[in-house]
C-alpha cells in the first residue's frame, strides 16, 4: 500500500479493501493525488480504486403517510389496518432512500402502468399523469393517427376506449402510486419517482 496507509477492512465477497490514508492526505487535493499514485504505481495489481463515499439521506418526503410505506423504508413499523398486527423487519425494503440522494425522478421518463387502469384524478398522481398532447380530448377522433381514439392519458383495452380510469379494484392506482406518486407535497404518500409521467393501460 501507499506509504503510511492502513488497511481497515477486507470485504469477504469481493476481496476489496478499505484503506485509510495517512493523516496529511485527508483533504480533497491530496486525496486526488493519492488516488492517482495508486492507479499509477499499482495498476497491474489494482482493478479499481475510488474514495469511500459516505451518503447521508436528506431527501425524505414530507408526505404524512410515507411512514406506512414499509416497502420503500422498513424501519420495523407495524402495519396498520391488519389483524393480527404485523411488525416489519428493519431494512427489508427496496432501499430507495440512498437513490433519492441522487435524484427523485424525471418528467422525461414515461412509465406505462399495464393493470386495471389508474385513477388519473387521484391527488397523489394527478401531477404525474402522462398527457398525449397530440390528442384532443372527447372529440371522438384519432387526432394523432396512432389507431386509438381519445387516448389522452392512456387506453382501456377492455372497453376499447380512450379512458383508462381504474375500476373498483384500484390495483393499478396502487401500483402507479408505488411507481410515481408525487413526493414531498405534504399529502398522502410518495412513490419511488417523485417526478415521472404515468400512462394508464387497462387490460384487466
């Protein structure tokens, strides 16, 4: 290792090592130089080297029901509305919090929710519903020439019309909420993507 460096940990799965640099090499400039030294001197022995980044979660949404979303953040909370009560296992979730440090979605992404439809008027979803700007709502004409009439927010392949509103089961709306309920709005829940475009495709 670099003179004065100390191996703090060797990871069992990969054999990767966590190395502590000497005291004088802790600032960003010296760290960058130490990384170059490792890459230059030991390139035949080292596959890759990078700083040991520390991420802190600061992108928690203010939506009041977020604490019930154990699938996104399982702190061991007790599921409400069930009998017998079920207590979760901390960490048994999709680990979304570190991802929110990098970003919370994009309106450039369109996700087609193929299910029972979706409630495009739902307050958790309305701002993230995809809208086909080439279609004029309710005129009974296929304005964009794609073979589907009035497909403004998606399409209902069961009824064969342009209204993908969810049926009474609301399964598609639930799934759409997990995918893309608007986050940090002080209402309801937050989805994995706080910003996204959700297209409803009802086939059940």
